[in-house]
């Protein structure tokens, strides 16, 4: 396991450097003083270009961060993950999502992938199925939904895709209103086939089908689960499994990605995997100084623990990426939102920032006011696509101009003696560029983010691959649900008892 960052020789050196130069760092002065700055802080990676030059770093800062990574043993920890070591220590599991996109992966992985893709091809060729409803939550919803929307240009005509995650029946009811049972396929995505929200929705969908009296459940359901027996008892014969070394937020590359394969087809799904694998190889083999996920993860540590920035915003300037911020929220905040290290010791520093965002230019007219003139500094990440997938005149140039100008404005600012129109500037941003929004580009970007989260988590000395914080509320909900029917408030605190009484159906 890696050495925790604050227990290394590099950590106090970084603190001294921050106190001496980092705290007062000015981007405008840095650009003026160093004509080579852009060259050092821009990088080509597989299917992705990144401009890091508008961040509050310079060569001495990054060199110290590389020293920190080496002192922590980051490279050995990375290699252990790729070798299949049980780095998920609290659950005694390997972390193997990278195996899912390796082109010469093990036989079991390839057999499952081939079977899933063959089924996807068969459904895509079945013109009687016009609507696919994915029922899942968390990693069984966010990744597939995000990717299907992002790759809409590659979606087969004649198929519509719907995603139901919330146990709130309004969501499922709203989807079912527009569907015909004989033309609908439901995918139930739950590793254990016991997830409360997912199974509640699945049972309601099954009743809806059965009420039609004209369709077979087995033909109109498939399950993405390891609990084949429970799925069969439900009436589902078509199942695709995955493994305990695949965490939910890392699972879109597995059978959980079936809705993606149904949408974009076998060849394009393999292109998605290939893009991710190319980034895996970059992360695995590139030296620290040219390793994009590592450079970004180190930047995250610099911002969180020295500048004390508590959040980061992402603004994808492409409407198809509208669900990307929600997906990345889970990836980062569920992975690194921890307060103890791998030994259970309380951490004396901050970990995961709050991650949030909206597509540009919508965000400009919502929260960019705070980014430019608010009292807190929030690093912003832009994601732009060079080539549009439409031919509407003038739109794409305006979109790209806005993205570039916002990054420029955050850095440069604008002086105003009156104050109200004063932009302080010196506000950091990173700018990512795709040439086109292709399956390869999306796969590479998502894998890059996974490895970035891995990097910061490793330096913080935490286990980025468990999520115990999700469980307590689930346990308490099982106690509360029957109380809503009975009205029993015995043993509850006054606030919980009062809310239960107010929310009980009359």
C-alpha cells in the first residue's frame, strides 16, 4: 500500500514552497515571465488534448508534486492494481475494471463480452423492439445513461432508450406512459438482484407487462446480474454477469454497458473499450512527467490540500455530454469522499472536493457569476469538441468562442475602480479538447478520470474502491418504511418521529 502523503519527505517541502511562492502565485505574471509555459503545461494523450497552463502551478511546483508521488509509492500502487493485487483492502478484493477493456483479456471476460454483444446485435436487428428501458441506480444507471446520450450520433435508428433509477414512482410511470408492452425491452441492472430501488421498479415494470396479457416476461426482460437464480425466479432467462472486482462506478465497461451496446452497436462499443484501453496503457507506462492522469491527480492534491479549494466544476461545451457531470460526481465523490485512511486512521487533511457542473453555455447564465466574482475560488474544467456533428450554420463557432473566452476571462480578469464590474482574475482552469466526440474519445476521457481519481486517492492513503457511506441510510430506511404504515415512532428521535407523522399517508 502507498505511503500517506503527509508522512513523506516531500510534503513539508511542498508546504514551504506553497507558503513561499504558491499562495501568491499569479497566472498573468507566470505567462509574462515564461514564454515556454504553454509548451510545458499542455499535453497530448490518447484521443485527448489537455491545456493545464491556466492552473496555479509552475515547474518547481510540479517537480515537487512528482517527488511526492514517488515518495508515496504511487507507481508501485498503480502496478499492483494492473497486476490484480487486492488493493481494495476493506473488502479484500482486486480492482480489475481495466481488465474489462483489455483486447486480449482473460477468457471469462471475453466470453461474457462476446455473449453480451451478440445479444445486443440480435436486439438491434429486431424491429419489433422499439424501446429499451434500463432499470438500475448509481453505477448501473449513471454511466450507461451518460454514454448513450454522449454517443447519440452513433445510435441506431428505430430504437429509443430510457433510464429509470429513482424509486419515486413518478419516474417509472412517466416512462411507461409512452410505451407499448409488445415493443419494450427492460434491462434490470443489479449485481445482487436485491437493490431496493431497482427491484421495486423492476417488479412494477413486470406487473405492467403482465397486465397487457399479450407478452412473455422472458422475452421482454434481460438481467445484468451475478444472481442468476434470483433473476430466473423473477422470470428472466437472459442474464449477463460481472465480477466482484468491478465496482459499480467502474462498471459501464462490463455487462452493465449493455444499453450502450444496444444503442451504438458492437463495433462502436469495442471502440469505446479501445479508447479506454489506450488511456490505461498511457497511465501504466508513461513517465510521471508525461502522464496526464497523474499530473491531474497531483494538481487535485495541490488544490485541495494547499490552496484549500473545496470544489471543482466541470463545464462540457457539448449538449450530448449533459450527464457527464453527474457521472463524474459519483466517480470522484464516492471513490474519494473518505475521512479515514486504509488503516482506519482519521485523516488530518481534506480529501474529495465537491464536483459539480452543467453544460456550457447554460452554466454561463447560471453559476459562472460566482466563478468570476464570488468570494471562493473554484477551479473549472472545460471540455470542448473541435468538430460538430451537425451542419447548422454559426452555432459551433459561437459555442467554441464562448468556451475559449470564459477560460481567458477567468485568468485575465478585468479591473474596475467602482468594484461592481471588477473581475479579480487569476482563477484557474483546465481545458480538454476532443477532435470529435467518438466512442474512442469518450472511452479515453472516462478512463483518464478514473486514473486521476486513483492517483489522488493513493496519495491521500485512502481506499478509493469501497463505499461504506452509502449503506447506513439504506439500513435505516428498512426500519422507517414499515413505520410509515403503522405510525409507530417508538425509539425515534423527535425530528424523525415528527417527519414520519407528517409524511404518513392520510
